[in-house]
C-alpha cells in the first residue's frame, strides 16, 4: 500500500478535489447548514459560515499528510462543491479504508454519490493498493445503503447501537468490498 493523498479525480459529471477556504460559502450554502443533511452525521449542523471556515481550515492543514483523504464533490455543471467523500477510518496493516460521505439535499437520488464513490473505489484499489473498502450507514438512512450496494459493496451485518449521531445512538448496517471482488 502506498499512500498518495487527496489527488484530483475526474468522472463524467464530477471533479473530486481538495477543498479550499474559498469554497466556504458554497460548502455552507450547499450542505453544512442543513439539518436534513446532518441528521445521521456525528457533527452538528453549522449555524454560521465561521463554523464551516474553521472545519475547512483544519482539513486544509491535513492535506499535507499523504494518508489524509477528503475530497470535495464538485459538480462540473455549476463548478461548486456539493458534498464530501472521505476516509473516516483506516488500517494500514490490513490495507483497509472506511469511507464516509455527505451531499447536499438538492442533489440526493441523482446518482452523484454513487459516481463519486465508484471513482474513489477505483483509486484505492488500483493506485493506493487497498485490499478492503468498508462503509456503513445508520438504520433509517437506507438510501446511503443503496449507494454502497450500487458500488459493489456487500452487506456484512448489523451492529446494535454502534453510531452516535444527531438523532441519538443508532444501529448501523455495515458493507464492504474486497479488491479481489472488484470488477
């Protein structure tokens, strides 16, 4: 496994890239200020743009690390970030990454997250040398599970009261794909 960091990746409709402080207004407007987006997430809805700027500054500093992976999902049509996809956990020894994502409500159910996740999967298997990619969603957020299945991840089980989010302590459904099963 060779960490390569958050390098720009392209799909038909998307540019996956590092976020910049100049993105703060769009990040705030497009998803971080929306209670619907953060309902199942572990971070609170941003009440002002300063909260978003603070988070962006932390991420920007981490981009120097080759083992930090966080992409802004930029829709080419509007040239604005509309969400993120990132590594939220990893094990170098086992060559595993766990992926998390969120996207503005306006772009839900349009295949955008699936398109971004498929590109991330390709990057991790073909370039970084990952062996296993995992993701999870809380019960009640079944559309997130559909993204995982559309990307080839297989359901592996339920973990009771495993994730503390803005709705409380909830069960999670866990999914994974191995490099040997990647097409």
